[in-house]
C-alpha cells in the first residue's frame, strides 16, 4: 500500500514538473513595462487609428508571432489596429480543477464555433448587453453557407476552417480561420472572405478584416492576446461605429473564451 502511494505521488510530481517544463514564463514573452501593467491591472490595450506605424506593439514574442504579425496581406494598410493583452490565473477559470485549464482545452474551445452562438457583448448604441452572434457555425468553404460540424478533435495545428457568423450589427459574414498549436500555445487568425455590410453599405470589403487570438500557457496563468486589424471607408459615422463595434467584439471574444472553462 505504501509503495503504491509513493508511486502515485511520484507520478503526480512528474506530471506537474512536465507541465511546468512546457510552460512559458510571462517575463520571456512581454517587456518589463507590460508585465508590470499586467500584474497591476490584468490587462493592457493598444489602439492605433490612421497611423503610419502598423506594428503590433503588444504581440508576445513566441512561435505564433509570425503567423499573427503577417496575417494582414492586403496591399493597403489597416486604418484600425487594436490589441488587448490579458493575464489571468488558471485557478480563477477553474477553482476546483485548475490543471484542466490547459492548451489542449483552449484548442478545443477556439474551434467550437457553434458555441459562439448566443454569446453576449456590450452594445455602445443601446448601452446594454445584447446577443452578438444570432447564428454561428462552421461551413464547408469560403463562400459557402453549407453547415458542417465543429472539428475539435486532436491538435489544431495547421487546420483551416470556415465560420459563418450572423452578427447583431455587422450582418452575415464568412471567415477563414487558420490555426497553429504547440505544447505551450495555440492561435487562430480570422479573415473575412465575404464583405461586412451594415444595411445597404459595405463597411469592410472581403479580406480587410482580420482578428487574431493567441493563448499562452504560463504555468499558473494564461496569457491571452487578441488583435483586430481592419480597413474601412473614411466616413465619420462609419468610422465611429466600426471603432466601437470592433473594440466591443474583441472584449466579447475574450470574455466568451474564459467562460468556457
């Protein structure tokens, strides 16, 4: 009985040490100033609008960096870039079983497109929470509305999926989703393959809206990075609306993600 207990404890310690060995240190991913702000407030934001410098200033230095930093391929620069960075403890996501908060679980969550249906966001126009996506599901291709099941098994690395999102105010849009995954992180980038229409107006042409989400395993914490890059016409009413709408969606995606644990 004693030998069995010792073997069990040894296995637990080995598992714990293996998990820590495959985790990042936050200080290796971000600058000291950003780390200080994250420890103080839990989040850091950077927003650029019509600026010449389109560098992503909060993107952590890791394997996913190149995928996210190179996702904008359109010949003209985005007019809006917003980055959000969050540091959240695993125990706050799952108090009773923090070890279940891992990259494998995060990978499954960000491929569960159908679970995004009904998610909430804060609408600046109504000054209240509303349903963001009336419909959300995977489709068979970049211009298709043929529904297919979520593909959540195995690793996400190298997978390309397509998602149909019926947005509360930005209409019905299809996105191409590209995934990358290692033991320490998982990422997804979104690119709209159809126009984003607001009523009769095309607010964003296809290929001009990009969203990035990266989750980093930092031992006892998750570091979560989100970014949106968009190009839209220089019309004052449209600029105001897109600024508010896209900012609200970035926050909503993060809040939806952490609630899945």
